[in-house]
C-alpha cells in the first residue's frame, strides 16, 4: 500500500521585485529629504561668536584683519602683497593658519588675504571666534 502525502511541498522563492520597489522608494525619500534640508538663501549671522574647542598650546601663525582693514601676521603689520613672503617663512609643515577677522572687517579683504596665504602654503584655515 502506497501512502500519499497530504500536503504538497512547494519550493520557496524570494521575490526581488518588491524589494527593488522599497529600495527605490527609500532612495527617493532620502534624496527629497536632503534637498529640503539645504538652505539656499543666505542668512545674516554673526560669525565671531560661538563655542569652539581650545587651541593647542603651540602658537600657530595668525592672520588678523582689523576694523580698518589692516592686515597683520602674528601681530606684525603687512600689506596684501607681503603676505606670501611672511606666511611662507612662518608656516609649519601642517599648513594651519588661524584667521582672526574683526566683525567690521571687509569680507573681500579677508578673502583676498586668505587666498594670498594659500599661495604661500597654508592648507587649513582655522577661524578665531569669541567663546560664549
């Protein structure tokens, strides 16, 4: 006598189409969310205030611009043309340069001074600010 199985066993299949649909949905959701988080309009802010970590004990090269748009390298007055020579002599192998600009300093002068310092070998710019 031959016994028959009461259940017919089917081999399981993994359906990948619903998984692809879910992945595309998640991709579209994350893309739209990241686009919504970007602020494309500029907001008036006060950069010199905030909280930052304490600088290490060694004294890095400091590029300062005061309210009258005068430029100083380590408290020595320099012109825009002299920045390359001054920074090249003082900059270390890590290329760190601290930028300390007054609230009233012209943005254009600060950027030009930073570009000249980059020509002299400055790789990383650290912005000085007042701790709150």
